[in-house]
């Protein structure tokens, strides 16, 4: 499958590129900074330079033509203000969905965050609260579209080596998860069309990734 990954130089995206290449897919990483192209290529992915904060929908459509799926794994990042969290974590995700519709790419996987969909608890850091608000708005937008979407809400992200074992369900206890394991779950979800329409929380756990994905699909059957 040809899979376009927005946020192609991010740590999850780069791990996803490598996971997809390993199973025979053709990832395409969208990056904002031309200096990041060699890194994306070193992952085995094709690199496309495009700023999703300023691009037109037709520019994004040009990238998506011929793709089988898209993944939104971009983010404004730590230290960004509420306006940029909105323009990237919500606005760019919406732009990618608009383009996917026009390019007839039905499969859309959105990387969100554990805590999205709820009101941030009192005392939540203002920057993180803005991030959760943007992710929540993005989820609502994507879930309202005529796309085969799946929303994934990872817990606190770590750089630990992936264990290949996770918790994946409608609701899981708060916890952390390695970026390696997030990428492995995303790759598995992209190859399981029965996960379309699901909002899934994800943390480290004891269930092998393939079994965890199979379990959520069997529950829906």
C-alpha cells in the first residue's frame, strides 16, 4: 500500500515509515523543512516538502493521488502556543481530510492523544490543555466525515524500545507507551479495515500488537 504520513519527520512518523517499509508498504512522508528530506529517505520513505499550515487543499491533493491511506501524525510540538496548536493539530488535520476526500482516499488514521474528548481536569497546564482542545476538535471533525477513519489516542510517549505488547481498547488506564509501539499499532491498523470508525486508546501492556488489533475488530463483529 502507498501510505502518506503527515508530520513525516516526527518521531512517531519516522518509526512508522520504517515499520511500513518492513512489511512491504510504500510510505510517503510530508515534511515542512527541506532539511528533513534526507532523514525521511533514510527511513526508506519518499519525502514530499509541503507546509500543511500554508498549503492549499489542491497542493495536498496532488500528494495524495494514488495513495491507499493517509496518517495524520503531525503536531505543533512543545513550546508552541494555542494558536499554532489549533492551526496544526486541528487545522492541518482538517486540511488533510479535505484533500483525502477530493483525492478519493478513504482510509484516514488520526493520531490524537489520551485525554482528548474530555474536558481537561482542573490544574492542567495551559499549553497541554490547548493541545487537548485542538485534538478534541480534530477528532470531532474527522469523525463527522465520510471517510474510513480510525482515531488513536496514545498515552504519554516515551523513547523506550518497543516491547511489541500494548493495551488497545475504547478505554484504557492512563499510562505511557513507547513511540515504537505506537508505530507498530498504526501499521497494524492500516492493514485492518475493520478498525474503521473506532476511537482507540493506547498504552503499554501485555497483549501482542497483532492480537490487540484483532481483539478490537472481533468485538465489533
